[in-house]
C-alpha cells in the first residue's frame, strides 16, 4: 500500500470518528461526500444523500438563506462564511446546524464547497430555556416589588382609617375591586365579571340574560368562554375556580344561595 493510499485511509477514519457533520458539494450544490455524523444528523443513509442537491436535507423555511450563502461562496470562493441553517429529517424532526464553509479545489480549479456543521439544536433549546427562565424571574421580581408596594399602601390606608371601621371596610373593598378587575383583565375576562358572579351564584342562562340584558344565546357563548378560560370543565366548577383566581368578591354568596342551580349549558 502506498503512503498516499494509507493517508487517504487515515483521513477517512478520522472523518468517520468526528461528531460534527463534514460534507462536500459540487458547484451545482449536489453532495459529493458526507461523513457518518452527517448521515446521522440528516437522518438518511450516506448513499441516499450523495448525488442529491442540498435542498433534500434543508428545512424549506431555511432553504433560501442557505442557497444564498452557497451562491455567494461560488461567486466569491475566497469567502469562508459562518452561517446557520436548519435540517429537516425524514421523521419530521428539525435540527439546527452552525456551518463553517469554504471552497473546494482540484488542480487549482473550483469544484465546489465543503464545510463542517455543528449540531446546535440542544444549545438553542438551552438558550431558549435560559431566556424563558430569566424572563420569568424578572416577572417574579416585578410582581414582588408590586406586592410590596401594595402592602405598603395598605398599611398606610389602615393607619389613616384605623379609628373608623366603616372607612376601613370601604377602603379594603376598593382595593379588592381593583385587584379583581386587574385579575379579570389578565384572564381576558374583564367584561364577564357580572356573568361570572351570577354563574357562581347558580343562576341559569335565562336568568342571567334578564339581569345583564343580553340574549340567551350570547350569555351561553360567554359562559362557555368563561368555563374554558378558567379551566372549570363545567359551569358547576366556575365558583371554585373563579374564587381561587380572585374573580369573586370575598363576601360574594356561593353558588345555590340565591337561586336554584340550573342544568342549562
């Protein structure tokens, strides 16, 4: 065996051991080589990839950018761009690759492009999780600051009206109404507070219709939306879920105390 043949075998063995994708494509964008790691990432056998255009493995939404990088590399072979692309495997899984591409020559003539691709799918997932957790932490910090501000204001109000129980009750009622309105807005139910109260108190759709001056059909739709938004499964669970969410006043009567429970939906 010649030294050049042994060298070729050594390189082949080295490429087979790499965890990163190694590929080569001709000037038309057709694969001429892909190492075993590339075949694994692409989710295909190497012999099913070689000879095929790179569009076979690139996720359609990333194809235009990938093709543009390829075109620029062919037109200006001195460029060695880093770029990212997405791979669509036959099983539907999408993998994200960071590519470092360069020109491929033979006997001084440009014959295509070659590159190394690193699978950064898990890295992207971890970055997204970190960003989400950071955002949630910032939200919790904002909520904590808001809660401390509310606590400070309540103490201030309590100190001013401590000698007048009626004023204290009115002040606390105003705070509760404000909290209830903001909570309802957060749930997208700001226009449904009265209907929530009536459903929780056991009123039928017909009875609610008469009290809020809406058609029975409209009330039925609104009640269905409330049940879904609260995750109550049925109107019977609205009282509990609404109370837990802070959508009912503390002194609001419970379901069934002012009217007979209704079976309508």
